[in-house]
C-alpha cells in the first residue's frame, strides 16, 4: 500500500507498518510502499511498539507527507565494523 493511501485510511494517527518497498537516497531511506499492521491509539502505545520494533517494522505518524528516515550507521569499535 502506498503511503498516501495509509494517510487517507488513518488520518492524524500513529501506525505500525512494515516496509515493503524502499530506496536509499543520499543517506536517507525513502519508503514507497508499506503493509499496515495496525493503527495505534495514542503516543504511549506508539512508544511501546517503537521500542519493540525491529527489522522492517516501524512506527510512523500519518501527519508526514512522505516516509523518509535518516540512516545511521553503527560505529566501529577496536577495528570491528558492526
């Protein structure tokens, strides 16, 4: 499902979604298609889900026109790249 469709179905709310299609542009992840897992009722529930999210699953608010996230790399420690 495209992000514009998610925004129409769930206006002004947090949603738990899974990344289905994305691309990296200049160090940012631009998500084009997602699978909605479920809408979240409030900020506390969104925070709880965010702390448990992993892999391609994340929490995002539908107030945003696009899903764009900065990619952060893990630092290397003692010559080991993680």
